[in-house]
C-alpha cells in the first residue's frame, strides 16, 4: 500500500480564497448583499480546488454578510 501526500492547492485556488477574504471585508462595510455572497462562492470554489482555507473564507463571508446587513439596518434606522 502506497500512500500519497495530499495535493497542494493550486495557485488559482489560493487567489480565489484571498479574493474571498477581501470581498468579505469589503462586504462588511459596503453592499454586503452583493460582496458577501460573491466572496462566499469564491471561497467555496477555492475549497473545491484544494485550498482548505477556502472553507474559512466562505464561512467568514457568510458571517460578514449577516453582520453587514445588521450594521446597515442599525445605521439606516437611526437616521
């Protein structure tokens, strides 16, 4: 029985994961309903391509979307 090491993530997977984190951070402040889901999708695509950090990017983007919507509601309801 030969065991092989898990494949290293491709550079495109890592780029998608990094972009997902950036979009999640942007989505926390600006247009969370747009940037958050796009970031989550990119994070999960990065996960599917082999970057394990993509899972955390997707989860972060979902949380950032929810927090961004709540923050937007709080700001606009107090105007």
